[in-house]
């Protein structure tokens, strides 16, 4: 178990070799949040929606934090799997005395260590701007966050498996990611979507990945709607992980390893 923490630590140490990368990552995050808040604040003001600037700011801070924490926005695990398959380096990890997926997941965690640190900072600042309405809000947030981790993990496995079937899957991967950023609520709150699209999306796995955790801290009780959303996310988490690992195992059986 501790070996995976060592993999995360050694992968993360690369940031100290390139200190300007830390600064670039922080600046990129600040600019991204400012742009999203300004853009959607102007839209909300012109549309007359009843959403304040602190609310939209807190939403995007928490949403981006959740998206990076669960790897649902950039597909960090899928990216690591893809680069390993394309370069043939995955063969080196297949022969090591560790489980392949946990090892690759640990590498992804370490290589995206700055994003994970910024994710925690984002969530803390977002909660400070718009504190939870009650202890129940925190419990609901954590339940939605568990669903987000499960669904996002399956999404990353699906994304990484593409590279086992296509010579160059980066184009397909980028297209999928662009759709994911919109449908999960990472780029636009789903309550701004028109009807009936937002009602249809409710029964998909996408809201559970970012939108529901990011918007759950103002919920004060376990209503029927909340329990339905949690149940939908739980079902998708189980089904998608079963499908993802089934596809992964089937693909790995046909993978012709190269290198040593």
C-alpha cells in the first residue's frame, strides 16, 4: 500500500525541478476562474437570473476544485494511460510487482500534484465565500463527491482504453473532454441549461461528476430530489466501473506489449 504513496511522492517531485511550472499552473488557474466568473456574471445579469456574484464565484471555485480532485475535467489518469500505451512504457509497469491500475493512478496523482493542491484551495475558498447552510449540507456534499470519484474513475479508464484500440486517440479524447466540460457543469452551471435538456441530463452520469457536488452545499435536507440524485449517481458509478473494467480487461488481453 505504501508503495503507491511513494509513487505519488516521486512523481510530484518533478515540480520542484521546474519551479516556473508551479507559477504557470497557479496563474492559469486564476485567469481561468476570473474569465468564467466575468463571462457568466455578464450573462446572468443580462438574462435576469436570480444568481449573485458570490454564488457564481463560489460555484466555479468548488466546481473546478471537484473536477481536478476527481480527474473529471482533464482526464489525468486517461492521459497517463494514453501516453504510456503510445510510448510503450506501460509494458515496464505490467511486469512490476504492483497492480497496474493503482500504479498508473498514483502516477497521475503525482504528475498532477499542483492541480490537486489548487483543487483543495479552490474548494476551501469557495466554502468560505458561500458557507454550508447546515451540517447536512456537508454530508450531502461528501456523498455527491464519492459518486463523482466513482464515475470520473470509470470515465478515465474508458478514455485510457481508447489508446489500446486507436493508433492516435488524442483527437477523439479531446473531443470527448470538450463535451464533458460542458455537460458536467465544469464550464457552465447546469441550471442555466434550457428545458428539457437539464431535466434529461439529470438522469445521466454527467451532473454527478461536477455540478451536483459543487451546488450541494446550499441544500439543507435529504429531500426526495436529493435522494434521487444520489441514487442515480450511485447506480451510474457501479454500472460504469463494471463496464470500464470489463472493457479494460478485454483490451489488455489483446494488447501486444513492447519494450522491457
